[in-house]
């Protein structure tokens, strides 16, 4: 605190001209209600205050006001700085460092930070070095962060996307009945994400995954779906293929898993020539993340 006070006091040491400029800025920046005192009145009161207080007290008072103002500005810039660091780490595949950075801000009210934390928590859970118990804990944490991001900003497309992803992940720990039961909600959030950002290839891909999953659903899962829904959700491999191609058109070669599922879907449709083309692309895709390695 002493160092901060000393730094803030330097402009005052340069002479009365600096103090005058500070007070003139204060006078120009003041806003009052109709009929209230003007800038000259603010200046007069500031000077009176300086006369009443000792020189030291006056500097302490003004420094406190400046610190408060700087803190508010710094808080807004800090979010941007953290996001910039987070995006760099994500692009570098530094999953653990990214999680450690963002989890410090888990109480934030910023949706952009929160959905990134949900993504980082999920990515950490995907690592082969993460234990089974940690995977479960991280999956539920990720869902909570994504849910909070949605609560803070319902118009954030990424919050919808990662809420749907994390809700699907939690279903893996709660059984097939819960997973199927959440299916409609998951698709609704993916569709909402696409409405908010039609060019997001990842979300288009994820609807393709949704379609693929229901197209290959075994008979016993179809019976569970029929018990949960009056009209059970269904899809086809042709519909899944359409979404995978749409995602590739939106952002070519953006995701190793989209290449993989293009190949797998063509195999389901008995087109081995096209399957080989896309599976070869998936095999040759540079592995930046653990998921890329798995693909």
C-alpha cells in the first residue's frame, strides 16, 4: 500500500500545475441533476476540502479515490486479459495450465469466463492421466459452470453449446435412461447455439453426433426412449452425414472428430471409398489435444 500511495503521490510532487489539472478534470467530469451545482462549484468545494484537511490527509483522500477508480477500470480489463491468456493456452493444448488459470475465477459473473472454465474442466476430464473419480467430479463441475454461464447470459451461444455437451457427459455417469431423457434438452441447446451463431462448425458437428447416436441406437435403448417420450426422437445416418458435411463446409478441417465421423457414417452407408477418404484425413490430422490422439 505504501508503494501504491507513493506512486500516486508523484504527480502532486511535480507542483501545483498537476494538482490544478486533476481538479479541472474532476470539475469537467462531474455530472449533476438539473439545477444542481456546476463545475465551478465542484472546483470550489474541492479546494475548500483541501484547505480544511491537512496536506497529507488530502493526498491520502485523493489517492483513495484514484485507487477506487483504477480498480474498477482494472477489473474490466482483467477479464479480457484472462480470456486472452485462456485462448492462447487452449490453442496450445495446455489443458492443465488452462484449467488452473480459469478455476481461480470460478466465482466470476462473466459468461465468457465461465463457459471457458466448463470447457477446460471437461477437457481435463478427458485426459488419460485423470482418474475415474476425478473424471466424474470434473464432469459435474463443468456442468455447473456451463449452467452458471447460461444464467449470466442466455444469449451467449457458447454457453448453450457447452451446457449441452456437459449435460450429455453427466448422462454417462447416471445411466442410459437419464442420457436419453436429456436428449431433447441437449438438442434444443445445440439448435439455440446455432441460431445465435450459424457459422459455428463445432455445434453443427454436435447435432450430427446427436443424429448419428439416434440412428445407431440399439433396440433396447429405443424401448427406453419410447417409454420416456410420447414421440421418441429418431434420426438417420443420411441426416447425420448432412450435418457433418455442413460443419466441414463452415470450417474445413476444423476438427479431427468431424473427419472421423464422416468416415464412420460413410461406412454405415456402405460407401467404403468415401469412408477411406475421410478416415485417412482423420488419421493424418495433427494431434493437438488428447481427443485428437484418440481419434
